């Protein structure tokens, strides 16, 4: 038994983007969503971050990362806290009270590729966070006219 789709016209709707992973590299992005979620084992929780690329060829593409802030593994927590510190420094908010304070602020993400263990498909993985590089300004052309005569 189907569902009623009367009134839907695919000619008026943009199709979904391709979900192939983006090439490894550095991208300017912003955190657009965050939520604490329980681990599968129920023995902790992680902060799930949704990031959106804001510039360049892949503008609009989404990336996800998980910070294991509450985990039985002390190493996992240490890594997550280090990642969170990198994010905070990158966006200039050193003592956030809520993850929403980190939203919509530009930062640079280092994106890599890794093979998923469950499907063998390639997927993106965020390898690091840094302050967004300053936009490059084109140098002014040199002029033979002295500044006081321009």
C-alpha cells in the first residue's frame, strides 16, 4: 500500500546533492547544529556536531564529527577535550556554556578520507580544527603617480 503524493511535482524541487565524500583538504566551515547523544553501549555520551562548508566548490556540503566527552575510555575523553579546545580557539570562544555558542562561526576544518568498517565505502573524517585563514587581499598595482597627485 502506497502513500498519497498528490500535488508533488519533482520538476519544481531541487534533487538531493550527491553524497560522495569530498576530497581530502582544508575547508572553511561553520558548526550549524550540535547535540549530546548517548553512546550505543549506553556507558557515556558524545557531542555530535554538524558542520557546513561555507566557501568554495563544496559550499553547502555537510560534515559530521563526534566528540566523546563522556566515555569510559580516558583516552577518548582526552582526545575529545583536545578537539573541543581546538574548536573554541578557532572561533574565539574560550569558555562556552553551551555548544550553541559555537554555532555559525567560521573555522577551518581538515578533512580526510577513511574506509568505513561496516560497508567498506569511503567517508569523510574531520582530522582537525583551526582558525579560519584571513582572506587574501590582492596587492594594489604600483603607480608612478605620487599619492598627493592622485
